[in-house]
């Protein structure tokens, strides 16, 4: 074998080694990315579990509905700051609105977002029995100053047991502080236990939205 052939064979061998090295590096990158993604997912799950455990521990002894919802509101605000939180709960012939003071409330022309909710809108949200965005609420008939409403991020999170709606939680603040999907999932994780606690404090029929006016909790 002359020098030229040996040189050519060496180049082919180096090329093959480089190709194998690149393939191995790509596999390593994919494995590392998968491990990082799995770790992030695990951390998110742990955060949700910790929040849920702390939430349930705080409300477990509640026997008064107003106190229960005030505690629930405070716990959610501790995790998601600057949020305005209220609870719409169904009754046999009406529903009640429970509102608790916020340090930095979002106001709409000296009114709260809750004031923009009609009886029909509340009924439609309860009937939907799912997480609704402010866009969903617009589609259901939410009315108000659009220039202001478009600057607000809002979601409703259903409360219910065994497929029956007890009402929903309304969470809103300025759009730059929009809740993430993970944050919404964390709140959804506590709604089952919260719904049971609400039922224990004051049993409520699962059907019938009447025409009674909204009432704010004291």
C-alpha cells in the first residue's frame, strides 16, 4: 500500500470517527434535554403537591363558609400575588358573591370586574363547568368598558362535586401578570377539596340559578 492510499484510508477513518462522535453528541444532548424536562416536570409536580397539602391543612378545620373562603382567598393570594379573587356560589334559588379585600384591587371605572357579571353570564359559566378565560366570558356576554377589560387577565375556575357545579372562583389582575397554565393547574388541584369543604360548611343544591341580586360577603 503506497503513501497516497494510506492517507486516503486515514481520512476515511477520521471522517467516520467524526460522524460517530457527532451522532453520540446528539444522543447525549437529547438525553440531557429529556432529563432536564423530566426534572422540571417533577419540580412542578412537587410545587403543586406542596401547595395542595398546605392549602388543605389550612382549611381542614373551617366550619364557617365565610371564614373558609376568606382563608382560601388568602392562600391563593400568597402564591399568586396581586390577584383579585372572588367566589360565585350557587344556591337553590339564587347565588352569592363572596369578595375579600385586596391590597391592590383592579378597578374598572371605580367598579370591580365582578360588577360586570350579569345573572345570565354567571349561569353560563356555571353550566360550562370548566376553566374559562376572559375571551370565553366575552363570548358568553361579558359587558363593560372594552378599553379597560382588554387590559385585564381573568379566569374562572369551576367548583363542583360529582359533575354538579357549586359555582366558580374568579381570579383576575392586569394582563402583564397573566396566570400561567401551571399556576392555573395548581389552583385547579385544590378545587376538589375546597368544594367538599364548601358543601360541609353550607350544603347547597346543585341545580337552579334564580334571579336574586348578587351579594358581597361581609
